[in-house]
C-alpha cells in the first residue's frame, strides 16, 4: 500500500471506506418465493446499522476539513438506489461490486469488499454496520478485517480518533462498557449510540445524481465463488403471533394484576413466586 | 468422533451464566459424542459440579503465555489452538456480545464457517437454524467445512440435563499463540447499579414512550426486583432520553428470548417485535385497545400502566410474604 503518512492531526487527507448494504426495509413483509428466495419487489433501504458508519466517516472528514468518504457495496444492480442515498447523505463516491444474488456468504462478501477497496486505494479507516438486518450474519466486519490484516471491533457505540489510533466503546452486558484502543487503519462496526445519522436534503439528493458510482462485476475479482463458507439451504416463514391466542384481562387494576399473576404462576413462569 | 468444544461464559463476578446450560444442551442435542467445556479462567474446578449434569466430559482451563483478558485477538487464537489440540469438530458458544465477538474472530482467523444467533444446529447434517429478516423467516444454513463455529442465541434453547451425568476431569491447556498487538481492552466502565442483563433474564419488564419520564421507570424496577426480572425499553423511550440505549429491545437494540415479556405502554412496532417475538409469553399493558401490540401478544391488560404496575407489585409482594410465612 502507498504510504500517505497517516496522522490524525488535521494535516493529512484521510480516505475512509464505508461498507453499505442494500436490504429490505424491516417494515416490509417478506414473501418467500422458493426454497431460499423471496419477493424482491419490496422496498429496499440502506442497512440501518451502516448509517452509523457513514455518519462517523462524514463527521471525521468534516472535522478535518478534507478527506474522502467512499462507500463500497456488494449487491445486485438494484443496490445502486441505496448507494445514491448514501451519496445524498454525503459520501463522495461509491463502488458497487455487482452480484447476481442477494445472499452471498459473509466470507465471499468480505473478500469482495477487500478486493474492491484495495483496487481503489489504501484505506485509513473502514466502517461497517454491526450487522445487516436481512441475513443478520454478524461476522462480515471480522472477515474483512482478517483479509486486510487489520484490527476490528464490532458493536461500537462511541468513537474517538486520536493520534495513537482509534479509541472506541462497546456495550457489553448489564449496561457495562469496554473502552478499547485499536491501531489504525482498522475496521469499525457501528451501532446505535455512535452518533445521530443525518438524513439527506433535497438539494443533496439532486447533487448525488452526478456523483460517481464505479461498478465492478464480482466475476472480475478472481474470487473462488464456489467456495462459500456457508450455504443458505432454505428459508421458512415464521408463523406470526396471532390475535387468536390473545386473552384480554379486564377489570380494575387490582383484578387485572391478580389474574395475570395467577396465570403466570399456573404456567410456572414467575421467578421465585409460587414455589419455583 | 464428534468432539465439540463449548465455550463457557462467566459473568462479571465469575458466576456461570444461566444461559450456558441451554447452549450446552444445544451442543448435546446436535449430536456431539463428547462435550469439552472451555473455561478461560484459572478456577475451573469450582464449575465442575454444575456442568457435569449436562454431559460435559472434560473441563479445559484455557490460558496463553500472555494474559488474554485484554486481547480478544489473542483469546481467539488460543481458542483455535485448543480446537486443534483436542481435535474438536466444532466450537459452540453463546451469541452474547463477547461470545459472538470471540467466535467471529476465531472463525475469521481460521477462515472457517460460522453461524451466529443460532436457534439450534445439527452436527451430522452440518446445518444450523437462524433468524433472517428480523425474525420473519428462519434460515437453514449449511456449514461447508470440517471445522466450524456456532453461536447460540441466549435463552433460545431450554436447558435439559443429560440422561446420565458425566464424570468430568479438569485439564489445563496453554496456547503458545502470540498477541498481534493491534487492539487492547483498556478498561471496563461498570454500571453504577446491579443490573440484570436483558439477554440473560427469564422475565423482562419493558417501558415505552408512555412511561413519560426517566423517574417513572422506578415502578418497573420495583416490580422487576421482586421476580429477578430485567428492565428494558422501547426505542421510543430510549430516544426520548428516559433510559440508556443498553436497555433498548428491538432493532438497533437487543434481541431477547425471555419466558415472559411484559410490555408497558409500548405500541408494538414491527422493529420492537423483531427483538422480542421469541419470548414464550408476551404480556401487554396498554390502555389503548387498538395498539398493534394487542395483535401479537398472549395476555392483554388494557389499563393505565401507572395503576396496573403498582397493583402487580403489590400482588407479588403479598404472595411472597405469605410464602415466607408458611
């Protein structure tokens, strides 16, 4: 990699890559159309967790007064729309590694991201979301970091770039947080708390139409596409909870409370109450 | 022989987390011939009595030349060494924040298959079940490879002791792995209060926007303390600043699978359900009978939560005092 003398002292232009995925909106119903396929005519959006990474990248460049934010996406041609959204939010340009499928396993996705990034330039920092809300694999940041031989932390809820690297916080359990220092360049998987992602403005949406989106066919990257770590064998619908099971407990507060406690006790669901 | 390593998690105080037992059950039911519990703590012997009933035949005390408590990378490399040394086909852990971090690091270093947030898996078929699309579908995923990693969603599997308890022996294993030295956990900021972790809890009482203030969450905490429940919140309550994000259940928050989920003043957005729909029983307390939560819950209490919750606390208190007298 070229040496651009990275330093976080406001002197050197940082190049930040943000991995963004095009995913079905959580509010949409998913209709399965085959063993492992779904009706893709639903509304797709920028993966909500990726918004935190994008916002963090933009804030760093704004604070520094210079630098470049480049989005990288592995997805179908239709992902272009989501990349435009990221460009409208503020990214300078985008890269799409074009695939034929919505679900590529995390290992191949990470390798495609790595190659696309390395072909483009040398990263000072890479952001991802903590997970994608469609396949929920929770591991692409780790595989990307391993491929790039960079340190990685996922679930990052606070970020501070210092002269000695990135200092991040992640929520662990019971409200506890860990403070972790990473050397840079590194991979940061963002989650809620890291910042407040901005929404695109109308003029920005119009400007984004002129920004560059570089397309690379995944077949041009010489990846062993047949060597997926995992294979999605099938998708089955989860029956929605239905109103048919609903038992309404009416009456004054005392009556409601007594009835609920009795029901839960009968089902042995109350810790330490009712002989458990 | 299908030898499976189970990565045991301890809480901050060094106590075995309750969710370990469901995870071990999942590994046994997946078809493991032998279960090796891996404990990253010197005091392994004291956990033996509680792990044997679940069929664990060996307890491995894992260490490395350097302390790995502050280096997840070194910890993951030490796990890979243990995997090779004990000829483990599969390494199973909890899909908690720290559990899935370690599993993902190890899988990435080894370039091996991994499925996290599993609802179950099968060693013969080499498949795992996991949520897709925020729990709207369940995916069957095949591991392509001889060695693989699996993270089980806490509380997703009911713990069941083995038909016959095993006679486990303790063995120390020290890895020679070196820390790449690229990241370090510098410190842990603990919460001021003793908090029941949401993902570990059997009962969760959550408050929504209708809680109306940070102070009002006190009534949920009072009730929760009586039944060892955790207190959670909806996104609306977190965004309104009533409680910290660590309490948020749902998309952009935590995914939980308690036995009972009591939603107080929560309308029931699809993003909230994404984080708690696998609860065994969902109870809604909401004066608005048209709230969407009533379409997908088990018990509905259409009253004012500021009256119903204190009444609930009172009823539970009375039962507990009667029980302690008898």
